[in-house]
C-alpha cells in the first residue's frame, strides 16, 4: 500500500489558534486517551497555547494543506505527549513519522532518555511505541483516565536515545 506524501511542520507561537483548535478536537473526540475533557479545557486562553508552542516542540503532519496529526515534545522534561492522528488518516504511517521526527529533535537537543504515557487499553499506540523502542517501565498512574464509565491506568514507557 502506498502512503501519501506527508510533510512535518513545527508550530510556533503564531499558530496558537490552530493548536488550540486541534487540541479541542482531540479532547472532544478522545478524552479517554488524553486525560482532559473538551469542556474542562475549552476556556483556556489563547496565550496559554502560544506559551506551550514556545516551550515545547510541536509537530503537525500535513498531507497537502490538511493537518493529519500532531505530536509534542517537552524537551525540558524529556516527555513525548499529544500524539494524535485523525481517524481518516490512521494506518498511513503518520504517527510513525511524527514520532520519528520528535526522536530526531530530542537527539539533536542532547536528550538521553524519553518518556511517555499511554492508556492501558490503547493497543495501537502501545504497539507503535514498542516498535519505536519504548518499553514499559513498570510505573503507572492508576485510575488516571475514564472510558465508558471505567477507570484506566496510564502506563509509563521510556527509551534511551
């Protein structure tokens, strides 16, 4: 199967409105995966999103002009977060491209070890992270998320660079 041409672009503070819209989409569609609800975060001011874009390294994957997904690296804490691919673009290697891009950035910045957290039941994400060299650390945050009225643990994974 041939995958579409995907370009990665770093978002800057001037993209705060775009970042807020994308995050609100994620929170509305998948609160169980990201630990926040759309309603809880809808009131965040635009400057909060701009500040995150100044602090973190946020990538979007684009197919033409359309944003297909995103991922973020907090280089100060060496944490990957906010990995998301829109449903109509899943299975096309986009999450892999985003993750690979962040791994490259982390290496260039001298990060030695990266961590991330994933919902215990998110098998596709765990498979992606495992394929990228991440391993479960044994640490977890119990009952950190809810899905359909059930509590889920957040599993920590890490890898050396």
